[in-house]
């Protein structure tokens, strides 16, 4: 192996794609990133490390191809993403992920170790031994390893990772596909956000970018799916879904505990308004859970998934709210999802000391947001997720643009995950 600057890394990747019509603009974009050492892996080294990409070493299917576990000669374990030879969509994601992760360094974001572009295109990552969150959370034989403390630490870690991507990275990065299967857990159960093939990069001097809908059904914010309005609040929404899934042990899109509720968000809000919020907690967590922490996280999950994206907190606020008591947080309004219709309220959000965790329902909550059409084409289910400033005012400023806000007409994906051509 040899080392080279990331400028050469990106140049080599771009040069290897010889049929793209926008090759020149992609190369210029990647080449402008600041230099950083990246390892160039010899192809045979990775073949040997993965035992010729043996099926037994396959960890899963990533955004643009399979992912294999490998072990280098020095004993270091790695994960290798292999670009599918038939995926033109995957080529764009390959470049996109390399471009973004080369400059990202955070404890809660997966680390890119290097690359190989010939004869096959591969990205090499740190190996995360406990694999993805969904493999533990949604299987009855493994979910018991996730006690409340671990789930709370996962919530807090993902929140810090998203805060870094949105506000502290060199450029604002919107992930666009936060979900349980894209949250990896290391040997100490530290969560790491992964799969940046769909992510969007926003330089400081750029506030509008034309984009199209990409993501996974059940995790995408309604304003993004139906109007193509993309901002950091789309990631906030997805994070809120993951929070409620961690608390309940239920998948949002396949939820079926209550036939009167459309999904997990609908049920969680219904239980909260009845004063039974703590009842959404997965029963196996009862002995290990801290009631105040659970109540706070339920409220955060509901605040993050509110229909009106202006009312959702930033990840900075979320990190701060995780340290607060539930009765100090503002009241959540109705959650948003495909097919939901809400009426905008003009009154300010209120705070209540009698939250929906016990006793009667709260009368101080605010109903909001605009009505939406229900005939929009939707995606089908897909299988496989530093705060120092003070809390912002509870009254939203609808005129303020969030960093990385974009808008374009609706385009839905019939396969439920892959991004549409841009």
C-alpha cells in the first residue's frame, strides 16, 4: 500500500469512469476538496483480505454494491464496499461517498480508510463488529442485548454525529437516508452513521441546489417526499423515526400493534396524547429503563417528526434536549407522514409540566401544518439510521432558511431506496 493526497484519490476515481457526460464537473468538484492523506489499496491485497470476496465474508448489500469483511496482513479488520459492475447509479454513489467521507472525521461517523479503482472499484472502511442496528433491534433473538442504556447511548451518539454533519463538518452534509440499517455499532456499542451514497454536500456559499427525492420509505420527511423540499430537517425527521423505533422495538413502516394507527408515529403520538406515552416502551426494557430518560426521548422523537418542518428542532437543540427533563420541553404537534393531513395553527407552541407520559392528555399542544394531497406516488417498503448554543425560541421563524435547504418538484422512487437520476 502507498499513500497519496486526496486530490489524487478523487482524480483517480473520476478518471476511472470514462463514460459519464458530467465527468469534468464531477472531477472539478472533487478536486477542490482540501488535501488529506488517503491510502491506496492494491486490489490483490483486498482480494486476499476478503478471501476473494467469499460469500461467507459478505456483511450485506450497501448502497451501490455488496460489502465484505476482510483482514489485512497486519491483523487490521476492514469492511470493503465493492461497486456493482452493472450499476450506473452506483457509480455516482461511489464518487459521492468517497467525496464526502474523505473529509469527515467524527466518532459517530464511519471512517473511510482508503480505496482501490483498478481493476475494480472498492472503498475500504473501518470494520464495525456489531454490524447494523436493525439486525439487533428488529430480531427477537438479539434485541435483548440492547438494554435501555445502550439504546439511549445510541440515540445520543447518532444525534452528535448528525450535529457534526449539519453544523461542524467543513461543509453541511445532509445524509438523506438515516435509518436503523445505516447505523453501525462498534465493539463498545458506539453508533456510527454509514452509507453516504445518497448524501448531499452544501458548501458555505451555496444555499440552493436542485435535488430529487432519495431515501427509504418510512424514514423520509413528508415535505421532502411530496414537494421535494430538502433541508437538514429531513435528517431530523429520520432521526426522530429511529428514536421511536429504538424505544418501542417496532419498525415504523411495518407497524401493526394497533389497527387504528397508520404507523408507529401515529401510534406513539396517540398514546402520548392519552397520557400513556411510557407504554410505547418495549416491555423487555422495563427493568433497565430510566423513566425520565424514556419520557424525554419519546418527546424528542415526536418533536423531530412533526409535520411542519419549521417546528422540528435542529440537531443542536436535540443534543441539548437529551440532557433536560421531559416537562421542560415544548409540546409536540402531530407527526407527519404520507397521507396525513393537518391544519396549521397560528398560536405558539407551549410547554407543559404535565406531559403525555402519565395522567391525562395535554391540552397545551399545538396542531399545525398545511394540508397535503394523498394521491402522490409513494415508494414501497425497502429493507436493509457538539451542542454549545442555547435553545432557540419555541416560536418558529418561517422566513428563516436552514443551512442546506433545497427544493424541487416531487419525484418518487418505485424501489423504495435508490435515488433518482439527477
